[in-house]
């Protein structure tokens, strides 16, 4: 089938009324081919139409964007809740581990065995009184002064301590180093030794 106006072939699928030749001759124009129920001119949704609204194509975008933003917000909220729960669980687990750890105590201090008291002076000692004795290379006057110096310190004595007296013979200061034994044993110049009985 050929178009009577232009002489070109028209597909069989195209239906519509063609313009008569005499109409074309009178007007001198070739009208557009009209299809079934539709005008051949620009449609309302075409950019060439006067009624075309460029915002019509994007009228659903705000709805889509708000829906997407809402989904993102919900996802972030869920992630935050999961993270907080993980932190709380980890803190609880650490607390349980620390609480279950056995408490270790330091080793017990070594028991100090106290030297027993004795009323008997050491062997080979020369007894001056019931409270003091001496070695053979010193005198009871020196021993008595050492006794007085020790008694001024009281009964709560350390294991080792020093006392200083004035030697009655030389009138010079003499220092004695004392240690706690069955008696208090003090060693002085010239290896002189004085033994003082301990008090309870």
C-alpha cells in the first residue's frame, strides 16, 4: 500500500485514514499520518509539547529518597544497638574473668624463733651480779656501766644495737655492740664482753 499524498510505502500495520489527494493539492501541505486514536502531533508528555512539565519526571524522586534515607537511618540504629550490646557483653565477660581469678597472697613470713631466756650466765663468764657478767679481760665496773646503758633502752630491743659508756679506767667513750641471745651479749674494745640478763 502506498500513501496517495507522498507516494511512499505505508506498512500494513499502520491503520488510519490517509489524506485525500485533492486535499493535499488544495493546501499544498502534506498532513501527518494519523494512527489509531492518537494524534500525529507532539504528545503532552513530550518535551516539544506546551503542556509538558519537566518536574513530572522527578515527582517520585522525593518519595524514593525519603524511603531510602529512612532505611539507612534504621540500619544505622540497628548497627549502633548491636555495637553497644557487644561492648556491654565484653565488659561483663572481663568482669567475670577478673572476679573469678583466685586471690593470691604473699608467702607467709618466716617464723622468727626467739632465743629462750636463761637465768644462768654463759660459760667462762665472771658473774658480777645476778643481772650482769663479764669476760676475764674487763672489769665489773665496766660491766655495770654497760648494764645501766642497756636498761635505759627498755625491754623492746632490736636484734642488734649499740650502747656507749665512759670507761672508768681511761675516762674515754667506749662503744659496745650488743646482740640478743639467751643473755644480751655486748662486745667492746679489746674484745671485752659483757653479758646482761634479759628481762621479760
